[in-house]
């Protein structure tokens, strides 16, 4: 099969895309004239894996062969959501491929209207992010592109597209890798540009190819505001996403123009992709899509109040570092424990006997703490930080975990983990801890909070002073009372430290329910 044109863009060891045009083996009988010209193959390289490599009846094929014009059109059409939309359609998940697979079918408890909305939302999101949405009969790998905070996530798996023969098996094991946005956007754009230039040279009078060429050129000239709308994700499709973002911009007109600009300010952005983000878009990406106007204004006021040209004081700035959640062999809770112990070593004089004074720690670091009444009761707390912001924590008075001092202390320690270790490009952070925040980040922050408030040495000393092994709900309540922590958080921590096994944990939980 003769190859007429070929282009590799990117680094195969990180992210790369390779496109080639070849003779149409069906000689134009199975497609339009424009599509026939685009017969060829493509390869997607992620972390050294060629995700397009597959076995066909036991023989290895390095390319995904098909008519590539629909694929090129899909990349151009879905460019902004592909590289900027983060929130999954039906439920938060740590990576998109697994999240989509787990939510493919609506739960049985939904009524007909809810079931229809679930399926519409799922399919709409999939069509914007799954490369199989562009295959139109070809054998394409199951690869999902999406935004993840300040990175582009590429995830893949082995689900089989409709009509794909049983004897076809893709070689790469399921996985996910995250990259700086420019390292994905740049190679894809370069490959598209080269491919379109070639196609227009062999079909200069094709209206379809000319339209594709205009669309590809426009990728470098589009307004970043449209991309910010996808980052904020205040909707479930193109129309509602942009209406939600425009609604937010109207809502913040109650603030002076200078403060509005501060909410929307960005840095380090290329003409192809938003590399960092503004604080507003970062925050709303972790909120429910239907966030209410009162909540928008409360959070915007917090962002504005924390604006400071000097950023964090040295006590905080010197302790902050980016600790990526992915790429580690340790589970999130183990990472959280390790980060808490690392942080504890940098502190001195912030404990009073068995009580860890998290409020004093935050005051020492210069972190502003405030309470607010958010109508979204699922939000436990909000963490805000940035190079031109003082670090701040907002805890939600309407969240049931914050109903007492013990819950509030845990929330503050949880948000402190975000402030210390979860900042992205440009050192910006704005994350609302709730069901739409990245689950792995939430799990790690929970573990950090548990270890910070219940240090190993303190727990060991308390347990050693007890007459009997921990066996009852009253035993756990006694330990929780001395540490000023919640019952369930204390029990989970004791389980993780090995003082309680799973059988005992279940018995203790059942015993507490009877109290």
C-alpha cells in the first residue's frame, strides 16, 4: 500500500501523533471522493505505548487504518472541550476512561426522565472526548482526552466499539497519563495542519477540505474566553456551558471592574490551549454544574478578598510544593499520610498535649479562615491560593460534617493539604471539596487531615495507656474525645495504623449504631 504523505508530531516517549495517507484499497467505492483521498492510518503514542497497535487474527498492526477526514474534522470541531472540559458527565472519577465505563448505564433507581437525562449527558460528553466518536466504521482505539486541573489527561482501555470484530485486540493495557497542555495541543495541531495542507494540495477545489482548513487555522485565533467557559463547566453541552459562563460574568458585575478582571486573569497561555487558568474557572470545575447565584457571589467575594500582590508569607510559601497524585505506586491515603508526616516535621510548638491546634497552625502560616453559608450542602470546604492571592480556607456552615468543632477541625486540616500540595501551573489553586472534586485528591487530603490531627506517636501513647485492646465503640469514642476528632475518622485511622482489623472495625461500627 503506497504512502503519499506522512508526519510524526511530538515525542513518542511522552505524547505524539503520527498520520499517513495511503492508497484507498477500495478505490473510492466505499466513501465520498473527499474521504477516499484521506484513506490512511494514524498512531497515538502515550508514554512510549502506541495505543493504535492491535492484533488482527494474531498479526500485529501498528496503524489504525481508515478514512481520516472525519477524525481530523472531529479534532477541529471538538478542540475546546477536548482540551478544556474536565468534569465527567454523571459522576466524578480519578480518570475519564474508568469513569465513563462505570457510568455507561444509568442506575436502576432513576425514573424515565432522569434516565434520559443521564444517557444524554453521558453520550454528549463521550462524543466530545472519545476518539471512537470519530471512527465512522473504522477500528480505532478506545482513547479519551480530557482536562484535569492544569493538565491534559489521556486515558485508554479495552472496551470494544460497535461492529469491531472479535479477532481484533488492542495491545496497550488500560492506563492514564497526564501532560502539560502544550505537550498535547502542539503535536495534535501540527499533525492536523500538515495533514490538511496535504489534502488541500491534492483536492484544491474540495469545499469540505477547505472548510476543514479554515477551522484548523481558527484554532490559533479563537478567544480564550470560550475555552475558559469549558474549563468552568457550568453546563452539560456547548450551549449550556457558554450560557453558564456568561451568566457568571453577568453575576460578578456587582464588583468593580478591577476586581472582575482579577477573577478572570490568566497567565502563561498559548494560542492553542489555556495552559493554566483563572481562579474562577478552576473553582467552578469542582462545583456542581448547576451552582447557584448566591454561591457564585460568596465564592467570588472570597477570591477577591484574598487578592494580594505579595501572595503568601514565607512561612506558607516555603512549605508549598506540587505533589502530583498520578504516577505514584502508593495509594492516595498512603501519600496523604506521608505528606502529613513530612509537614509535621516542619512544625514546632503547634501541639498542646494530645491536641493538635490546627487553627494555630493556619494562623502561623498566614492562612485566612472564614465560614460561609453555601446553599450546596455537599461542599465541605474551599481552598484558594495563588501567586497574587493569600491562601484561604472557606468552610461551609451548611455541611453536616461541619456541625461541630471536631468536623470543622478536620475540614480545615483537609483544605490545608490542598493548599500545600495541590497547586498547579502558576501555583494557582481553587478547589471546592465535595462530590465533584477529583476523588483521589479528596482521599489524599482526608488521609493528610487524619494523620495531622492524630499523629502516630500520640495515638501510640493513648492506646498504650488503655487497659485492653480496642474492642468497642466506647473505646474509639474515648480516643476520639482525647484527640478532638470524629468517631468515624478516628476508627478509620486506627484501622489504617493496625490497631483495629477489618472484623473489629465492622463490629465496632455495628455496636455504635446500637448505642
